[in-house]
C-alpha cells in the first residue's frame, strides 16, 4: 500500500517529509516523491526506486510546507512519471487508494482540455481539484472528492496557499499536532518521535493543516470535532536494535507478543462474553497470514466450544453472498485493520446482522470502527512486510476467544497452559538453528510444507512465509493429501517439511515422510512428539525439535520454526526479508 506524509510548520519540510517517507517504507513501495512549497512556489521531486534516491535532490531544498508519497503501483507501472505527487495547474496532490471511476473522469477531463502526463488513477484527483478551484483549496477538494468512487487518502497543496488540505475515504489518514507545526500521515509510525498527539480522520473528513493549527470538516465543510489521542508509535521501538532485519527482530518479539496479548485480553473478556452470548456459528476471515490464524481459530472453536466454525479468505467471503442467520459471529482478523478485503468483509457481516469481532494489532484502524468488539493483539508495531509476531499474537487471542465462547474460565487449566507459552516461544526462537535446512531450501526446485489438523494450518503459513520472503515456489498441504497429487512433484530437487505436534496423528504423518523419501525427496521434520525422530532417524534429512506443549498451542512454537526457516532462506539468497518485491504490509486497495 502507498504511504503519504504532510508537514506545515517552522522547520524545514524537506527534512520532516524525508524522515517520514523513510518511516513509511515498511508499507511496501516501488517509487517515492515529494512536493515542497516556499514563498508560494512549489518544487516537485519524484523518482522510481528507493526513498534514498530523493536525498540528493533535497540537499538545497528548504520549505515550510511539504507532502510526500511512497507508491505501491496499482495503475501504471513503476516509473518517475507515475510516481506521486501529481500536478494540474497550480495544484499538487499525493494519494493512497484506488479511484475506481478514474477512466470516465479522465476521459471527461481530457475532453475539457486537461493534459494528463501519467497512467495513474491518482492524477485525476489533481485535475479535478484544479477544475473546481475558485480561490479556496479546501472548497475545491471538498467538491472534487465528491466525484471520486473507490478509496482515497489524499493531500493537496496549491502554490500561494500556505496550507495542506487532506481528505480520506476508506483509506487510513491521521493528523498530527505540534507546536508551531502540524502533520498529516497514513499511520502513526510515520510520525513516531515527530509528534506526540494525533487524531484519526474518519471517512468523509476533510482536514485543513497549517503551521498554526488544524481544522477538520465534514463533506459539507461544517467543522467537526475529532478526539486527540497520544501517538501509540514510539520511535525507540521502531529501530532494528542489534538485528540485521525487522523480520528477525520481530520473531524475537514473539514471546512478548503472546504475553502482552494474553494480558490485554482480560480487558475485553467481559465485553466479548456478552457480545457472543447466543452465538451458534462462527466465521473467521482474514487475508494472507491472518487467514492462516483464522484456520487455527476455527479449530479452537470447534474443539473447545463445539460450535460450528469455518474459515474463509476475506477476498472470497465478501463476494459469495454469505448466509449469516441469527446467532452468527464473524471474527475479522487483520494485523493492520486496514486490509480492504477484510474491512469490507466485516462491513458486510455487520450489515448482515452478524456480531463482528475485530482481532487486530492496530487499535485505531478502520476495522475497529466497524466491529462490535475489538480483541487487541499486543504485538507492537510490526515493520516487516511478512507477518510474524502479529500472527502468534492473533493465535493467542483466538485461543482465548474460543475459551470464552466455550464458557471456560480463561484462568482455568487451558488459560494456564497459555501462560507457559511465552517462555516456550523464547526457547524455540533461541534454540532453533534453521541454517542447514535453509541451505537445502535455497537450492530446491520446490518446497512443500505438510501437516495434519492444526499442523496443516501452520504448514500453509510456512509455505506462504517462504514464498513471501525467498520467492521459492511451494505449497502447504494436508499430509493426508500427499498421495492424491503433490507426490507427483516429489523428486531429489524438492524439499518436504513435515510438522508433527499431535501424538495421535504422528504415525499417519510419518507414513507420508516415508512416501516422500522413498521417491528420492528430501525431508525435514519439525516435531515435539516423543519417538518421531527415533523412528525416522534413517529416513528424514533434518529434524527441528520444538519445545513440548499442548497440541492446540503448538502453532505458537511451530510457526516460529517455519518462519525462521523462511527468514534464513531469504537471507541466504540475498533477499530483503523486510521489503519483499511486489508485496505491501497491508493491501488497503482492492
Ligand atoms: C499482506 C501482508 O499484504 O497482507 C501479509 O504482506 C498479511 O503479511 C496480509 O498477512 C494481511 O494483512 P493484515 O494487515 O490484514 O493482517
């Protein structure tokens, strides 16, 4: 997803905007740009490639107003000309979102004489604002956004007007308050250490930001009041520390993610209990890694509460005209709380009369404004595009949600098992050496992750993680399905990684290991079940030992193993695990 940042104030806008763009890099991007105004004149600098590319052009720039943009291409390939900002006349704009009706608007604007330079949808916004401008930028923006369909978080400036006008609809945007300076950005990390007070704009809001203050209006330009909140992102926690990558740093933070999420749950337990009373069917939904947590949530509810449960990817769920019925609850799982498909799935569920529970790491996100109850994941800011600590936090939260649905006391024996997990996660992070297995994966033609029941849910997560950060093809598969297809792919150039944490199913999965090995495939086993390694010692090539724990809580340690394998393989291949190609931290557009 794109990221935008704006500044109006007494310091040099070039410094503030550049720092902000560096903070926004984690969202995933392919180009970056900025526009600066001083003495009524606007300078635009925009380039394909990394934010650092801009640095050389900023050395002599001093300005009191600036807007910046990291672009994750949706319409128009990554290029200098398609990078933001986009200008029309004296108007310059940055935009995060998708303007779904841009083609018809562009056609009309061109027929009225507009001269388009880029292939982007966003440039339409600049031309519309320019067309509506009659001396007041705020009014022009208010009129222009009424024409837009889709989603936008945008900022506009105009030569000669010392303000930034921002607008948001279905794309995140906050304003930040300083002393003699004010800010606007896509998220709180962009302003971490820069300003302490923020305000989350709501859909339809239009904000006027100057050095002296911020005014927020609704679409009819009536002033509205929005809460001023502390900036939850703290710059100290955003550094890499002694880690080479955020992915490793955040894997090391898995123990506290589980621990703090457990603690945070006590604050929401009663509200969740009353919201879920009478629920007789549960649907878990999310995207990417959050969907894999959904698969585990489903098994928890079926096992502990004996209530029918299903897990659906949000992109499928929201378009299948789902049946809710009385007694349905939908758990929308999302690290960012801004993923378009998950947010819209939650909106659909709400409209369908279901109880909506948000399970998210971002407590001021759009998803939290839709849900009846918000169950916090307390993982802290997650910078790496690939989710790790937020996933384990989600699993811990879902475990507690399922206990609550089952009417169990979360301080009971199952809750006590969870209390032990942070220590076992720490042991896993510190003891697992995935180097040799990563070496094997790095040169494999395909890597397959296999498991049964809950181990299958972690197998698909392992496969996604490896694909995300190392770009190696592969698949996560139910071990019982191996002989129905994937076995045809197995040969000496493939690696099959088996997850075995359920003693009751171990023998079945050990058979699958034999099937792979007898066809020349390389095999690795991740397990904490006694006897497995002994029985397979002459078959499998590698073993990763997990700390022993209850089988339902095993994903908290087996996920660490598969995510470490992915991380080590990516680094071995010289990939950047934090900013994998083509991917974004959260896809806020459809
Ligand atoms: C992808 C991220 O863009 O979105 C994944 O790269 C993530 O890591 C997925 O799992 C869903 O994001 P979220 O914020 O809804 O959990």
